[in-house]
C-alpha cells in the first residue's frame, strides 16, 4: 500500500503546522512486539475500548506518541475525545496488521466511513468520527474527504481553532453584507461551510493564504448549485478584501470550448478540426461566430451521411454546393442536429434558419480562400446564395405593442414599490433578487430609452449627464435656444451592435431613476467589456455579477405585465424587450425627422446619404420634448374639492363634493368621473352643473373649496378629440350617442327630452 504524502511536502504560506510528522518513525510494518501487544490489548479489552495501561503504551510508544501529539494540537472540547481516537486507531491497526503510516486514502475512508451510519456500524460507537477525521487530516495529510458526509465548519474548528476560524468567517460575512448578500439564516450556514471548505482545501485558516488556484481546486470538488453560488460569493469577498484580483468565474462560464457538449458527434474529424480552427481565428461577433460554427457542424453531419468521402472544403464542387442548398431548403429540426428544448422535432427549418446555414457556408468558404487554406474552384457567394423564395419569406415581423397596453406598462414601471416585489403573485424568475431601486431604474430605462437588451446591460456607471440647453449648441451657432423646460438629461450608450457609442436625450425620469440606483449601489468589481476590452463598472451589476442576459424578458417584463394587469403576450407573440424598443421608435417617428430618429435610436443605416446625416443634440432634445412622450397617454383635469361637504357628512348623503371641470361652461359631479365614457363630450346629464352654479358656490364657500389637478388616461378617440379639433370631436359625439350616461339615458335620449 502506498502511504500518503506528508504535510511537510505541502507548501504553506502564513500558517505553520505545530506538528512535524517527519520526526516520527514511519515504518509501515508492525514489529513483532507491537503485533503481540496489540493482539493482547484487543483480546483483554473486548473490542478495544478499555483504558490503555502504561505497559501497553510503552510497547506501542512508536505508534501512540504521534497520535497523542496530534491530538494535543487539535481543539477537542473534551479529553475523552482524544482517548476515543487513540483507541479506534489501535483497533484498526490490529485489524489491518499494519501501522497507520501505511494506510492509503481508501483505507482511511473505510475507517472513517462515508457517513456517520457506516462509522457507527463499524465501531458500534456514536461519537469520535469527526475527531478521527481531524487526526487523519493533520497527521497524515488526508485530503480525500470531499465525498464524506460531515460538518465542514466543525472539522475546521477542531483543526485550526474555533476562535481563529470564526474571526475569518466574520470578515467574509461582513463584506458580503456590505455587498448586498443575505448573510442570515440558512444562507449563513452555506457561506460558513464554503469558507471552511476553502480553508481545509488550502490547509490554512487564514484568508490571506488563499489563491485563485487553491480556490479553483476546492470549487471543482463541489457539485451542489447552492455551494457553487456560495463559492462565487466567497471569491467576491476576497476580491473586495484585496486578496484576489478578480472573483472566480462560474464553472459554466469559463473555458467554453465550442463543440464540447457533444456537438461534434457524427462529424468527420478533419472537417470538425478545420471548423474549430476557423472558429478560433474568425473575428466575427461571438454570437454570430458561434452560430456559424454549429451550422458548419450541421453541414459536416450532412456530408458524413450523404458524401462520407468529402472531408475537406477543397473537395467541394459547384454541384455539391447546389445539392447542399437544396438539402438545407428541405431540412427539418432534429435531422442533422440535436434539437433544443424549445424546438419541435420534425418541424421544417424556418426561412431565417435556412438563410443562416447558407450564410455560414458563404463566410466559411470565403475565409478559407482568403487565408489560403483552399483553392478557389467555384464562387461560394453565388453557390451558397439564399434562394429567392426563401429570402422573400424573411420579412420584418409586426412588433409594436398596443398603445393602451404600453401606457399601462409605463404606469406599472413608475408606480411599483418594494412590497410589490415580495408579493406571492410576482411573475418571472425572482425579480426581487435585486434591490428595488435597481429594478426600478432598469424598468424605466427599458420603458423610456428604446435600447436593445445588450445596450441596457452594457450601460456604465455615470452614463447620465445633465446639461443646460445652451451647452449643446455648436460653436458659432446663432440659432435662438428653444424654450426647453429645465436641464436636458443625456444618456451615454457604449459601443454596441453597430460598433460605435452614441448619446441620446431622454426624459428626466430616466436620469432620476438611474441616479437613485447609483446612490445606493454597492461598489462592484470591474468587468471586462468584451467589445472594447476596457475595464468598466457596469450600471446594472450586483453582488459582483452583471445583470443576466435573460432577466429582462424572463423576469422584469412578466413582473410589469402582472403589475399592469395585462397578458404577457398578444397576437404578435410575447412582449419582449425588443418589442418595447420597436414601440417607442414607432411612437417617436410621428414627431421626429428621420435623421433625428436615426441618431436617437443609434441605427446604422444602409443608405450612404443617411449614414452621414446627423442631428444636433439640441434639436434632438427639442423634438423629444415636443413629442410629449410620457404625457401623451394622459390628460390633466381640474377638480374642486368641497371640504365642508366631507367634514359635515353631507357628501355621504349624496351631496356633491367634487367638481370636475369639463370646459368653460360647466362641471361634472360624478364620483367616478375618470370611468365615464362621456368625459370629453358631456351630454349634460343630471351630474352636470353649469359654470354659474359652481362659481356662485365658490363665492359663498371659498374657504372650504380646494383646487386640485388630476391626470386621467384617455382612449385613442378621446385623445384625437383633444388633438385633432372639431371634426374628431363630432365623430366622438356620434360614437357615444347611444352609450349610457352615469344617469342612465343615452345622449340621444337626453337630446330628445
């Protein structure tokens, strides 16, 4: 049997062991006198649980002394615990007929037991297992304890000392609490266990001795997702303490090798190797490059089944390319690839999927020719061109969200509070995991800024700027400054899909929401921007993790839909972040010129002339404010409140107590005025009060009348009546002619009286 490596062979930094095993006689075999004494002691003490006499200890001194010295360095609560360890090890040496220096990891695991139940069955004893494990850890450098069920914090306390371990744990928990982590209750036990596992793996109780390599070794032993999350939190704390340069990555985020998930199965190795080589050299965007790579593997599986003799791009011909284009046009899901959980096996490829497969082949063959990997035998651009019937099916899908639904989502995004996030009716994947201020800022940015999902996730701390209108005028511009209300709020967007940064004017609500989040945002780790390779502070990052890619569509938007009381999908499909962008741009297109809208949205036009047309920030801000984007869905009404009617109780008896101003001619006293369909075209039912009556009451009871303003959402017809003049107003009246008033009769019936 091969003996375990001594602890002296393990490099230590800040922690030094109080025990040096090298000073002991480590002979693996038992001497005759030791063998005889162990047999005699075991026979006369039943199963070996009796007291060890001085004569026995003298004969077995070579074996007993290292065990006793080790026990003396451990933090055992009772002296009896050490005697149990000694007795158990003597019993095992008698059973194995070797000294403990010869025991392998498997022998120690068998002795300690994978569970407490196994230990109890082996020794018929309820205590001593963890003490035995601690002795093996210190004396024999036993490290194969990951598969054993035991309390990690208890073992660390026995090995390194309870006070020392607790002090280091408190350092970590304090930092995590400052970072927004929940360090109470069950989660606290998870963090403590992971910290102790890191200590035991590194064989040191000091956090300063931990390195990224030692953490990585310990982390890869964990299988529980909860422990993986806790290990990520530990690395965040170590980064904040200055021990690590950066938090460690999740296992599924590092060293992502394309095709490592079995995607290369069924592909000829030569074709797969060339595709992988292309993947590592290509400069396409990551998502495009990855998509093309798997499309090339699909082509490789088609070749393996239909033309196994073709294993290299140099063997392709024009006729083979034409055959492949026809095959792609007839392919179905699952035929040459493993379907995802969202795909239906046997369903034909969509037009976009077909186009993507052929685009991958065009790019691959073009690059191979440019890099001189192959000779040009045919024109790949025309040979793998997307067929016209397929291209004709690729049309922009209608994405705009209904204005009424969008107005409700706006209201929900501005009005929810922390209690709503904790509601059991909350939709999505735990949106309350983030602070309420962060969620509110995220919702406002989505609802007001018209950004792509990746652009929202890429926003950086300090992206909001406030400037005076005069500050955005170009030098030498003598144009009078438009009458803009207050300062202009500008949002800086980093390089995104189109490869260039840009700035847009946004509503002040956006600036205030972002600043509210930045005020309480805990300091986070730096992230590397994958587009610019810069070290940046992302605005939407929490617990040193960037906002997740699916969060907007799977958590935030379902939550807002639930708050607004609207379905998560309509006739066009699910409400997504990009549909919100489409809706905003559609609404603003009614008020902005094409160059202004292009600049505001950050679109990269294919028209060469439009590419050079730019608009100044001043004109952009003026057009955005003129669009009245936020208030276009609402209308302000003046209302007079009769406080005397409320305090005297006459309001409860049916007397009017609120007067909604309809026009210069009269008021409405209907309590549910905001739900009345006739509020913009009053037929003068019994709730109508002429202007003269209300003015007389105002003069008599001026001190008890309070003037207020309320905002009421209008329908499309009501808004048109306000904005488009007499013709639209007459059309509204005609539509409401047979709609009942709050009194009961319709306007037509009232006119006939």
